[in-house]
């Protein structure tokens, strides 16, 4: 991203932006970044059909298949997803990283005292959204969220690089800090505190959340905007499947 001397965003040229893919292709015409041209931005999707077959009739099997294909594609951070929560009836979103899929739950890690942490405490339901651009695929997931067992968070915290462990302790996530210097000073202080400790203990306000989905929707970009959408809804412990109009 380029900025002009006056601090404004330079016109973005999407010319030649091409993503090579294992399946299909997305091409963008050359445009400049203004509303008129944004409206002209059109990806052309040429992908295989999403049909519900025995291979894909279970949402976790399909998620696993798509996730592996995202890993094999040129997706940057395929485990990144948008997590949406609610605060006073207003939705709020941010990106986090999927760190596990276990017993039908999706797991990510964060600071329990962050904004999202408090919003989760208050509502217990969240939505997740994965967008794998090179494959023209979106997965929307909704469900109930709870903290993982402390032992699960401990195990994952131990596996993190030392710098990330120190950062988790140092960062008062979502709180206002005066400037970058203040943040770096806290980090220095924390680093000093643990400089002779081989194992850094997990701070109690940092750990995992597990999302148990009751809705999973798979979206495959197709030609002429006739995209495939297949939704799995849990009813009385069983997954029911519906095809939705794009
Ligand atoms: C690619 C990417 C991955 C991220 N992964 C995480 C993560 O796994 N956990 C986390 O707490 N924040 C993660 N963040 C930062 C969050 O987007 C967000 O800024 C932070 O969690 C504070 O959100 P909140 O104030 O709504 O709680 C990530 C950001 C990006 C762009």
C-alpha cells in the first residue's frame, strides 16, 4: 500500500493482480481506487461445483477438505478468520487465528480481558468467517462459545515462542496505551522479570475459546454469480443440509 506525501492513499492499480490456484482462477481488471472503479472490480470465478455427496455430507469433513486445500493454495494465513461478537446490540469484528479443531469445536487463543473477551462473557454466541480468496471460498460458522480447560491453554501456551509468551503477558489487549514507547517499556519490564526463568507461566487472563457450531455454510464462487451455497444446520443433534440461493 502506497501513501502520497499529503498522507492520502495513493491510487491502487490492480493491474495484473492474478492469483494462481489449484482450482479455478480469479482475475481483476485494471482499476484505480475510487468508488466508480471499485464498482467495476469483478472477480471472475471459474471453479468446480459444490455438490453434496457422501464425501461432503458432514460439515467437519467438508471443512477439513477445504482447509487442506486452502493450505495447499496460495492463501496467506489460511487459519485466519473474522470473529464477530456483540456489544450492546452492535456487532464487532476482528481477525483471529484458528489453532485447533477438536471434538467438534473450533479453538482460538486470546486475552480474556480484551474487548472480545468481555463481549463473549456477555453473549456466549459468536460468528466466524473464513475467506480463502485464491479458491473463491467462504465458510461462515455460528455457534456457542466457551473457555477451553485451563490445561488446554497451558499446553498451547508452552508451545508458543518465548517472545509471544512475553507479549501475551505484557499487552493489556484492547486497553488504551499512551504511545508505542509505553508498550515497549512494559514488554522490557516483563522480559526482565522472567529473564532467568526457563518456563514462563501462562497469565490467567490469556487462554483459549472453543466454538461449538450449530450453523456452517460453505460458499463456492462460480460463474455468472451463480455461486454455490450449502448450509448445514444442527437440528436435534443432527446436521440438516440446505442449498441457498447466492
Ligand atoms: C492475521 C491476524 C491474526 C490475528 N490473530 C489473533 C489471535 O489469534 N488472537 C488475538 O487475540 N488477536 C489476534 N489478532 C488481533 C485481533 O484482530 C485484534 O486486534 C485483537 O485481538 C483485539 O481485539 P478486541 O479488542 O476486539 O478484543 C490478529 C490479527 C490479525 C490481523
